[in-house]
C-alpha cells in the first residue's frame, strides 16, 4: 500500500483499515472531526496525518497535542508499529474522545498511550519527548506556549504542526515572542496547506 509516497506493509495497511472502521463506528456517536470531512476520511485525515511520519520516520518519543479523532497521533502510532520502536503520547482532555483513542490504539496494536488531561498539565505526566505534533488545534503562538515545558528539557526537540492557508500570519505573530528555525513543507493533500517543522525554539526576552 502506498500513502502519499510512503510504502507500508500489508499488516500496516490492515491496521489503518481497522482504524478507519473504528473511526466510522465511533463517529456516529461522538463528534470526532467536522461532519463535512467525514466522507473523505482516507485523504483528508489519514493520508494527511501520515505526512508527519513521512517527514520524520525514525522511531522516537512523540507527544501529540489535542489528539481528538486520532490525527495525526494514532496514525503515527500505527506507522511506528511497523518499526517496533518509538512511542506516541496522545494528549486529549475530552474523556469520550480519550476512550475512543484508547480503543483505537489497543485494537490496532499501535505504539501509543493516552493521557486524558489538559495540555497544560501533560508535561508533568510526560517527562521527555523528541517531537511534538498537532493538527487543527490552535494558533502557532499558542502551540509554542504548550510546547515550551518540553523545549526546556530537550533543546533538540522538533515540532510538526499542520496549518492552513493563513499560516504565514501565524508565523509572523509567533516570531514576535519566539525565536525558532522553520521549514515549510507543502501539503501533498491540500494545495493551500503546509506542515510547519520547527526546531531550536526559544522564548525571546
């Protein structure tokens, strides 16, 4: 199976298909994503999320902020299962969504765990990470606030944030408070979207 140029095994393909079945089942009862995007699950959400793993496929410790319906966190955790290493800490304060995430991880055999807490509290539960991801969660400036406790512990931490067409204004605003290196990766799914890869984050004084 090929996802946005990423070749995956039959076992991983089956895990992703099982996740899609679980997602459709649970989304009948709880709002996991915007209703208008449910019918385009594979391209709009699964393949879009897989881009993060494609950018950084080496096994590592991830923190996925505001995991919601599992994007990109569960997808990263499923793709890590093929490597047999690495882990994704999914942070989701909504307990119904957290329950879905636990079931999805368990039934697909993905490499991850769920932290049902507020993002501001997660750094006390998760002491270390190598990378942070977030999708459709908050403005960049706010995401960097969330990430700062981990940045203080690991100066080599990298960040992967999905952003839409107004990403440049978010970057400009964030530069008012933060110093960081930035790579902009054009989305393979949506022409006006990007994945921002950030490194060497420091708060300006």
